[in-house]
């Protein structure tokens, strides 16, 4: 039987290479610190998902 190679991914925050496995409770992050920094960035609206939907009448009033 052949061994399964561990899947390595870069932490989205610090870019450190980590094994992507069920043993890492912070995956895809390397640590709780990087996970919380990312959560804070979402909460502070540093990340945005583009809205390509057509504006409705209510949007035009605001």
C-alpha cells in the first residue's frame, strides 16, 4: 500500500505552509491567531464580495 502524502497549503494570512488535515482545528489557517485576524478583517469590512445584481428602486433612494 502506498503512503498518502500530506496536503500542504499556505495559511491565508501569514502564508506559512501547513498540513491541511482534520488534525488542524484551525484549517485552513495555521493558528487561532491567524484565524481571528481573518475574522476581524471580515467584521471590519476589509473584505467585500462584489454585488453584481441590478439596483432596485430602494437602492436608488439611499
